[in-house]
C-alpha cells in the first residue's frame, strides 16, 4: 500500500465509507522497510500488539543500530535481546536514551508503556545463576505493559524458601518460572497455584545437564497440568506469551 492508497483509505474512513476496524485490518498488511540486510516490519504492533523485536545475536553492532534507529524513527518502543556490549554502544551512540541491561543483554528504548495486563505476572528463578534469563523475562513483560513481581533464588534445594512466597504466587495471573539443573521448580509451583505456569529451562548445570536439555525434558514431562514450556533460555518468549495471556 503506497501513500496515495493510505490517503484514500483515510478519506474513506472520514466519510464513513470504511469503518475504522476495516481500515485497521488493511493497514496490518502494509509493506515493511527494506534496509537491504533487514526488512523492518513497522506494522507488527497492529497485528501482534508489540513492535518488531530485534534479535541481536549474529548481527553486527551497525546492523542492530540501524534497525533500532528505523524503529525509533516511527516513535515506537525499541526492544533488542541478546545484545553484546559493542552492539549496545552502537545503538546508544544513535539513541542516547536507550537503556542497556548487561546481565540479560537486553536493550530498551521506552517511548510509551501503556498498562495492558489485567493482573500480575510473577517472574521467578530457581537460583541466582538463572537471573539473566529471569531478567530478560521481567523486562519484556514490563515493556509489554504488565505489573511484574520478581522472585529470586527459591529453588527446590531449599523448598522452604519457595513456600514462604505462597501469598505472592497466589496473587499472580501468570507465572514465569526459570530453572536449570533438574528443573523441578515449575512442577512444585504448578502444584501450588491454579494459574498458568510457563517454564523456562536454563542452560545452567553440570555436564549431564547438556546445556539445558535435561531441564527442557524435565519441564516437558512435568506432572503439573498447568505447566507449559518454552525453549532453553527463552525468557523473551515466555514473557511475550505471558503478556498475551494477561491481556485476556
């Protein structure tokens, strides 16, 4: 859809020939911006409720910065994950207000954060070593307009630490549970609450842990019926789904 077609569509909305709902549906399929090395989808927020997210891994600092600048030019929030410090520096040179979180390697430019969640999302982790993944989940959930309660270091090796958090868990509408090692925490949490629990296996553990594979298989075999699982270290994916659930 070119500019003239957009003007015609807006005119039809003004005259009442086309409803705002129909116009919004048409705009969902507008073209992307071609940067040669990337095709930036500026209208993803119309379809998904969240602007396109930059996956920094494998991209050069210059590529990350160019995509971020393209998104920022439209007045949108900018979110990039798996960003190394050099990539963050390149973005901040162009967008000084962007914030970088080195623990989770998340970079955020906040333009507008509208509260969209109907309740509270709890983001929790079994051990301190799981914090990078948990922080990624927390930051994404907050940027998507949710109230987030973060709980750290409550793994099953000291189950009393988890039981002390019962009131906070019961107040949640969705729980994101990050755990490595044998990843028993999501099952324990699932047995305590009636809300959805999203398990995030982390690549934390000794040799037979296989860089998160053992945790992934453990969560997939959970006997708690309210537990579902995303990919290894995928705090972003867990937060995205949790935010969508929390909007219902």
